[in-house]
């Protein structure tokens, strides 16, 4: 889900209140808006605007404009889809059910035309963006006040980090670290065996901890889960910030990464904090020791140059896979300052 497929439609009666919504949304990374034709373009800055006039929406000055098609039944939906010409745009407004009808519309239209939908409030946006994994091409959401922009931001994933600097670090030592509070992260997504979270004791180098999609001889695969490490550890979020593992909460968007290069966002479903035997892994990152504390168990795997390895089989020698990041952090955000983490 990205902000690029969301257009905010301010419903404020006063021009000043409307501009306040636009300004707040721009600061939150939104760039598409549906605005009354009376609004001066210079007052909203460099954004993409669909103009509204007499109940019609116009992407360009010319053309007939779009009128929302109100749909509350299967025959009405079928008629709307069948009457939309190839290359055109269908704008849907639901009068009843909204999720299954949208899935049906996406399946029926194929790639013949563009599909836009109206959302009455921010809470309807995720389902509209994610229906049948693809969602609508554009979701127009009504926002009554600037504070609702914050709510919208909370349900729409931001842009993923544009580039991850993958690296390897030779494992120097592996040894017992006593009992500690380790954090399991259960996501709301199914992860592949090669996917996992980026975790570590220092933000400058985060190790790749693989999911439990492979399972073990005595435990079933749990492809939604990453046994991520000790409570104090940093974890990389979907927006590029870091969080302590123990601070994660249901609904948070974490970055799911594959050392082959792909990454995506996944939501936290729950975390489980339990005291378990830990091991301390130390790796040499260009002369700087980097550490991670992990539970000692066959189902917990740290990714090396040879693939994910159970922590019960880890030993010095192989190179651990991980990501380099700016070391200095303030409330999870990268900042420019001198820092040394040990």
C-alpha cells in the first residue's frame, strides 16, 4: 500500500481549513488531492490534483469528467464494469458492501480500464488498496480535519527504503549468554524461508534473521514468524527507521527482507516475550565487532553466506549476511552525529 495511490479529498467548508489539511498531508508524504475548482493551484503547491466541479472530477481541463457510479447490487456493478470503455476510468461509490464488490470489479475488468473508488473515511482505505493483492488504481478518501491525516498515515504503508546496503561480516565467536528475554515477532503475512527481519545490537549493522518457514525436525513450520532476538535489539521498520524489538506492537509495519535483494512491508500481529537461553554472536564488520543475541534453538536461523543456519549449529568462520545503516539514531530516525555503539 502506498501513498501514491491515495488521493485526499478535504471536506472543510472554510478555505483556510482546507489548505491546512493539504499542508498536513503534504508533510506526511501524500501528493494527490481532489480539490474544488475554486482553489487556486498556487495555494497548494506542487501536488497532483483532480479538480472537482458540479459533482464531476476532472484530471484535465478538457473532457467530460467523471461522475461516481453508485453501486449497491451485483447487477449495478456488472452494468458499470461492462459499460466502461477500454482505456477509460470507472469511479465507484459503494452504497452497501464494499470489499467483495471491489474484488469482483478487479477480477472482471482485467486490465481494460482504470478503477477508482471513493472511501468515506481513512479506515476504508487499506481494504480498497489491497483487494485481490492489487486493489484500486486510486482511492479517494474524504478527510474532514487535519488530525484525520495522521489516522490515514497510520493505515497506509510508507515508501520502503529505496536501497539496502547488504554486506557480510565473518563470524568471530559464538557462545552462551545465559537466560534473557527474547522477542518472537508474528506477522500477518506468510514469509518465505529466505525472508526475515534485520536485527542487531547496533544500528550500524543489522543481521538477517530468517523466518521459521522451514521449521525443524521436531517443530512445524511457522511461516508468519521470526524469532528475532533479545529485547534490546534494534529491528528495521518498513519506513527505514529502527525500533527496539520489545517496543513493537500489533499493527506496526516491519521490513521483511531477502538477501537476494527484495524487500516488503509486513504488519506485526503480535509479539511474544519469553525468557530463553541465548547465544551471543560476534561478527567482524570491517574491523568493528557487531553483535546479536539470539535464542539457542533449531528453529532460529541466522543467515550466512551459505544460507540460513540454525543457532544450534552456528560456529566461527562463515560470513553473516546483514545490512549497513547510519549508526546515529534519535527515536529511531537516522541523524548526523558522532556515535560509538559497543
